[in-house]
């Protein structure tokens, strides 16, 4: 969420940033200025009448003490109480409307974000490695997985429905090996602390990271008594909310956490996209990186977090590129995002495998996560960051497609062999 005073004092800037995001400011901001003005007037009216009531109460006491008639002033205070109550009710209703508007305003793009109208305007920052060369026609993972007997989409559909997967034997072991490898890398070499959070969270947690109320249709809701719980769409939600309504000491920052969790997304509106294979699933696993940083350090931390995610791809020997998302392609809560896109030879394209974002104070304001700067008594909002490091299923896809052999087998990258107990996946049936 953006700061109310900042929006009020910089409305032309906010409108310009919304246009950069490809949004109509009138649709997003609605009647912000009118509601804000009316709300402030209602609050001022109530405070003015309270002052009049207080003075009248003092005068009533003086009149009674001197034995004079206070009937008129008593009637006036009664009328003032009714007017105050009415003004406070109006102010409360306008406050609700104002908060509804503020929660619907996306984060403002950082000045370093390239301005663009679509994903076509994203800017490639760098590449690493080279694509593998084959003396045969490389296959896509959905064909390879079925032929190897390690990926079963048909039985998954029988169990649950479309966009779910069953992994068999070395396919399942590869998924587990990747998660363990990523967690070990980030905790042992990159200094992250591992967290195992709940996979169900409350509505306050979803609100804190920006999923609610705007993206409710993209989530799986679980009614639970009088309140709703939600299956997490990413570990970003529970891990970021660990410090909701807390104050962190400046000396602790940056706090760097990593978590491996399943992720659940309804993918509302995405039907017809990526229907083959396991690129876009309702359930998938991911290793997430989350940081809490001082505002002055957050963009340095974004670069570090992005390089930490890149390290996974480099150690696995996977060709990839880093792309800076343009203003029109960024997520709702992000101020700046880098996408890591891995090369998939079976599909002859780069595919997103991680998004690394700086949310600045946008999430922290919604979740009320603060820190106390050294030498100061007043608290400030931290900056939050997160990135996938990596999406395990898509890394599984990248390994199967990039390390496929002419005989139909898949070679295991050296970094994963201690976790796999084998150097190759060969065809088998179930």
C-alpha cells in the first residue's frame, strides 16, 4: 500500500506512474481527491464541534455554580453531540472508501525500471552460458517425462484434475534433490536462514503481501469456521508475514530467509496458456528467498538476491538470461523486478524460472513491519524483497530438456548427483 500523504501530495506523479503501468488513473484512483477532501472536512467539523462542546460544558458548570439558568447551553451540547456523532459516522464511511481506493493502487515503479507498454518492452540485462547443441531433435519435457516413466499427467488428472502432476521414481527423486540442493546452497553459501512455514494462512497474511483483496480469484480459499484460510500461492506470503505487526532492530537487518513449500494457484484467466506439461500448474513446489532490508540498502540487496538465484542455474549448468521487467509487465506489489529466464531446447524458447522483486515499503506498510533506525526513537517501514530460487518444477523441466540424450535418457548435472545417487535417468515403466 502507498502512503496516503504521499498520494495526496504527489497525485500527478502517481497518475503518471499508473499510465506507465498501462493503467487508467481515473479507474484506479476513482474519486480519491473528493473522498479525501470530504473525509478531512468531516474530521475537522467533528473536532471543531468537540471544542465547542467542551467550552459549553465549562460554561454550563460555571452557570450552575452561580445559580444561573443553563438550559440553553445544555440543549446546545446535546445538539452538538448528535452533530459530532453524525460527522464521525461520515468520516468513518469515507475512511473505508479511501482505504478501498488505496489498497487498489499498485506500487509505483522505481525510476530505474524501463518504461514500456508490454512484455515486449522488457530489457535483457545479461546472459550466462550457451544453449546445448544436439545431433538429434530435442524433445519437450512432456514427451520425455512420459517416455522415461517419471512424469504422469494422466493419472494426476484422474486423481484431481487438469494441471496437476504425479512424479514417479527418479522423477520424484529429482524434484526432492533439487529442493535440497537449493536449500543447502542458500543456507550454507548465501547466508539465508531456513524456515518451514504453514501452507495455510489467514486473510490478514494475504492482505499483507498484496494478494487480497485484488487477486482473490487467483487463490484457493478454504472456509474454516467463521474465518477463511487460504492455500499459499508462494512462500513469500507466510515468510514475509512472520514479522507482521513487529518492529525489527536495525542491527538485525538485512534479515534473509529461505523456505521450500508447495504453492497453490487457481490460475484464473490463464486457461489455454501453457496447457502442455508442467509449466503452469495448480500445485507446484518452490524454494523462495525473502529479505527484510533498510530502505537505503534494498536495491543492493535486490542485486544480491538476484545473483543468489542465478547461482542455482550456474551450478546446474543451465543457460539463462536476466530480464528487467518494464513498467507495464511488473506485478501489483513490485517496485522493480528481474526475471530469470532459462533456455528450454525442447520448446526452443526462454521460460521464466524466477522473479526477483523489491517491494520497497509497499508490503511492509500493509503488514505493518517496521524497524528502528540506530540512534532514533521513531520507527520506519522496512523494505521487503523476494525471489524464487528457484521454481522447482520448472528447474526439473530445464534439466530434463537440456540434459536429454539421443538414447532417451537424461544425464544428471554433477551438482545434483550426491542428492540423486545416480548420474542418469533411464526409461522405465509403471
